[in-house]
C-alpha cells in the first residue's frame, strides 16, 4: 500500500491539532499516530533571543523532505507522513516544524517520527539566523545533530 | 553550455551573491570544475568555496565534486544545514 505523504514549506503558522486529525488515512488501519512539534526557544546560555530567521532553498527543500519521508515509509511501512516547516522571521514561542507519522503500531510511528526529525535537521536545505543579546549570527551546525542522524544508518 | 549557480545563507552573504549564470566549455564539466572556476573570482570566493564543510547540490540533489554537468543544470553551494 502506498503511504500518504504530505509536505509543506510555508511562512504562516499551522494548526497541529488539525494536522494530527488529518493524518491517519481515511481507509483506516492506523493503530498509532506519533507527532513532534518544534518551537523557537526564547533563551539559551548566551542570553535572550529576539527572533530567528529561516532561509531555505525553494524546490530543493520540498524535494529533500519528500525523499526523507519516502525513506521513512520504506523503512517502517508507514501509512502516512506529514511534514510542515516554516520559513521567514519567527519569534520565541512560535512553532517552527511539525512532523506526524501514522503506522499500524506505536513502535514504527515513534521511531519514524524521530528519524524524520533527525534527518530533516541534517539534510533539508534550511538555515537559521538568530538575533539575540549576543548580536546577530548564523546558527552553526552541531555535531550532536549529525551524531543523532548517524544512529539511523545501517551498521 | 550554461548552468545556474545559487548560493545560500552565510555563503550567499559572504560572497554578496545569490545567483549567477556561468558559460562553460561543452566537454567534461563537473561540479568541482565550477567550484575551481568560481574560486578565481577573488580572495573571498577562494576562501568560501574551499571550505571543507561546504555542501554542493545539482538539480536539488546533494552531489560531490566529480558530478558531471549538463546544459541547464542548477548548481547550489551552501553551508551545513540548520533547520528543524
């Protein structure tokens, strides 16, 4: 059975409740839905954040999210995947990203949800620029994110 | 043949360029050759395009320097991604 894949890259906010309700295929069969919502942090060890700006590569971002979703479907036999990512200027407390997976059982739904976030963070062409008490800087890629993504590679 | 070259995020800012068109000799063109050619544009270009963690994409897929090019390809150079 082909999984239902829904990818969106947009500037405006989204409604996680509505996305979750829409996720399990109408044909039924999904025993589990797992979701993840990422927010803009207002504070870190450098001080308070004013805003964050997300730049992306239109066209490639969507293609790359679709490839990641396809890989998750093939690996865990998912029934549906939704990925929504915002771009543009975002303020502390705002939603950035939403990932939802529908599967027969919870194990596949949980694992795929985490895999999608780990791969999205290390593969999809999106970049964060931050303004805070420390000034204005591009966010540097973190080794911890690469390490998390690396866990999913076959030994 | 002509290809488009796009730059994103810090790379775009450092180069003060988001996009350019490049006319190339027809034969044996690769992403690595485009990179080398762009490095001749000046010290900033040489520094930014020789960064070891720079990512290259061709037609929306990540590729390495040996990737062969065709007319009309869209190449992109960008820093490690930080979305999510």
